[in-house]
C-alpha cells in the first residue's frame, strides 16, 4: 500500500502522545415512522450489528514539537503533524413496512457487511517525511428488494413533510412580520 505502518511501534519509544478509541455496539436499530397525520405508519427499520470503530492518533513527541515550535507553521515536509489510523466495520439489515400485508418485509435480502479503514502515516519512500493518506472501503453487494407500496409510502411521507415544512415556514414569516409591525392602539370614546 506504500505506507509505512512501522511508525506506530517506533513513535512510542520517542515519547509521543497517543490517543486510542474503541467504540462497539453489539446491536442497535433505527425505526423510521411517518407520524405526520397521527397514524404511526411504519416506513422502514435499520438493524446494525457488530458495529465497531477503533483507531488511534499519534501526536508528535515533545522533542519533535520543540524542534518545530520556533518556526511558523508551514505546510511542507518539516512540519510535524499527527498521524492516525481508524477502522470501522458493521453489518446492516433492513426491513420496510408493507401496508398491503400489514407486516414488515425484508428490504435487504442479505446482510450488508462493510468495512472502512483510514491511515495517515509517512510514506515508504526513502528519506521522505511526506504523509500519505490511504482509505480502503470494502463492501459486500447490497441486495435490495421492495414492493411498489414501499415507494408509495415514501412518496406520501415526502409530500406530507413538504406540506408541513411549507406551512411552518409560512407561519414563521407571518409571525415575524406581525412582530415587527407597529401595533395600533385603539381607545374607546
């Protein structure tokens, strides 16, 4: 890949500051419901399992920072910058609500596995301190299946949301214009 990953072992010897993060969700779900008319129509559900984000950022050692602190920040190879590596992976399944059968149907026919890796480290070129960024995205095929009723439900929710958004923005304009206009005082004689 052309990126020197040995940086991670050697910088710990140089007293570099390292921040590590690891976030894992064994399983979580998100359900989108159309409740604009008070009917609680289900639209779709997303299930995410085995979600994992892990990574680390290495900041320059105090020796490296002091060596460059007297010089202004430049965007050349002499500037000491942090390096990082991150990995994200997840498995996603989804369902949509079919109003004809009144049941949840599979939106994704198979689990959709994805992983993303990002690395920023010095390149392997001899003598080069230039940082390289590498991003790898691995994804299984996403097999989707749905009925036309699902598209109709999404279209209806979109139209309702557009009507709601337009009505609230118009109400805000009317309210702001009445708040700015001088009020006339009526007195009884």
